[in-house]
C-alpha cells in the first residue's frame, strides 16, 4: 500500500478583457492511495484513488477531482 500527499502550484488560465487569457499559478493539494497485489511472479494487480483539491489564486475553491485507478503491471 502506498500513501502520498503533494502540494504544489498549477497553471490556471482565465479569460481576460479583449479575448486575452491570463495565466497564473494557483495552489493544489493532491492525495493518493494505491494498493498493489502480486497475482503471479510477473503480474501485479494495482488499484487506487487520487484526490485533487485545487484553489483559485485568491484562495477560493476552484474544483475537486477524484480519480479511481485499476490496472495490471506485467514484467516481460
């Protein structure tokens, strides 16, 4: 099982006056939880979830995103 937390800034593009776009950096918090289970010697099952909480430059909530993941890893 893997747990992760990351804080960083991501570019945020907003429509400005005259059809111009203004790009700024806004804070984002990312949390991840992943589980790996061996199925055979060369095959692993992977399942997890990632949650992103993104704020606007002013500190207001911009969006939240929850991404589930299911997959296989095969060594060859």
